[in-house]
């Protein structure tokens, strides 16, 4: 089995700053980590490797420093790493990002594509499903548990929904997005950490994939941030101890004051 895991380097903080002009994240000076949902997806791939001798490739799109999480993936047990990096990819929204990654995946032989449910810096949960659509793959999102059946070449999956979960079956090739609570990712091996820095990370640029330059990066992103600003502090609230009738009258009065009814 050949597995590709899509991972992303994200800021390790909730104090994210935005560029007021472009609306994009300012990452300078902010510590970065592998996105937690993506790390859970990598762990699922490595468990399949342990049990079925699967080959695991990790791929990320980002600036050159994103190579750090690929080295981390090597240290955890990944077999191959690809860094998609080019100034032309910069400023991409989820659609442009998914198109770029999908173009790269067309060059990689994969039975299963795994992505995290969503990234903590964007929280859209869109890139994984969009990649599946671009590649024409069946997809299962919000995966908490999955079991592989060699005979049928399929996965039996527990997919989390708001009021419980669905148990579904999907034949490979397919794409799944994994929740961070699906597992406890393994620690990097000491030997793996040492070897990770000697292993080659493949760097792919715009010239290495076949894609229309009009659909990538900021230029190819239909989603635009018009304005970004810091949430202002609210005034302290007031507590009223009233009966039902008095409370209703007070609410109506306050609404009239606010909206000039």
C-alpha cells in the first residue's frame, strides 16, 4: 500500500497577527509546529505501515522553513518527503492551495491520501475535501478510527458527526481527513531524529507540477479578506434579578434603545 499524508506547518500560538493590507497571516517570529490533525493523520499512516508494510510519503506546501515538519515526519517513520514551495504559491486560499497540492499528487502514486480534518490557523476543513474533488477520489471526513481490509482493499471507518458517529466503508483509492483525537501520535525516534537530517527532502516548485498559473497563489484565490482587525474589549455587563414579566419588559426596552424601534 502506498500512502500520501498532507501535512501543514502552522503557528504554535493563538496570538496570530494579520497583515491589514493583504489579509494574510504574519508568521515572522511565531514558533511553528506540525498541525495537530495532520500529525494524527500521519500516525494513522504509520500504523498501516507497521502492520501492512505500507510506504508513507509526506507532502507540504509552504515556505522553505516548512521543511522542518518534513524532517519531523522522517523522524517519526515516514519514507519520503516532498516540499512544495514557490513564491507563486504564496497567499493562496483553500481553493488555490487544494489545486496546487492536487496537481502535485497527480505525480505521486497513492492508494490512500490522508489529511488532517482542518488546520488550527484557518479552521476551514476545506482543503482535504477539495483535493479529493480535484482528483476524483471518494472521501470520508472527520475520521476517528479506521481499519484496513486487505481482502477487499477497503477501509472501515468511524466518522464522527454532531450526535454520534457513522460507520462507513470505502474502497481504495480514497482520501480521508482525520481528527486530532483519533490517536496519540508517536514520539520521534532518537535514531530517527539523527537520520532525518541526512535524508533528502524533495523540493518541488511551480515548474515541477502541471498547473495553470492563473489558479494558484493570491491571484488564483477567489476568497479575499477585505479587512482585518483586533477584536475590541466589551464593557462589563449588568446582572438583573427580575421576574419573567419584568425581564421581558426590560429586554424589549433595551432592544428599542439599541435599534430605535
